[in-house]
């Protein structure tokens, strides 16, 4: 029994185990002491026992592994709320957007479509070009 245990220890511990167990390979006393130490201090593989958890958990999200029947409706409502928040933020930002200088004519910026300052600049440029021609 001690021989098979020592062989298993050598395989599991790699070079460290081979080095330490090489001096005691015939000693069954060492094997029994090593077994006691291993059982107390060296954790076994596999992650240990089952993690305790309550049988029933209530939360707004639905508890453990929730699959509510009305998930589609909830998703649509949450998406609509997020869309409304983004829309309000977008409008607030677009109303307060200012440019330190006018961009070059012909260059494209996404905010040219909604920035009041750039829309006014584009109208002025268009009127100047129509007046020259």
C-alpha cells in the first residue's frame, strides 16, 4: 500500500515530490505521516464541497436562474426606457453643442445634421455661394 501511495505522490508532486520521497521510499512510517499531512493541509482537487445556497431567493431580476414567462415584454419595456433616456441625453447634448471655429466647407461631421451652430453655418455658406454665382 505504501509503495502505490508513494508512486501516486511522486506523480502528483512532480520533481519536488520525487526529490523528497526519494530518501524515504522504503519507509512506511513516512508514508503514513505524509498521508496524514496531505489530508490535513493539502487541498484536494475538485473545488471542495457544494456551495450552500438558499432554496428560494426573491429579487427584482428573478432570483436564481430565472426564466420569467413574460421576458419578451420585460425586454421591450427595458429597451424603451433605455431608448427614451438616450433620446433625452442626445437632445440635451445637441442643444448645448458649440464649435470654437467653423469646420472646413465640404468636410463631413455627424453633428452637422443636428448642431444648431453648424446648421446655421451651412445655411450662410449656401447663401454666400448662391450670391456669388
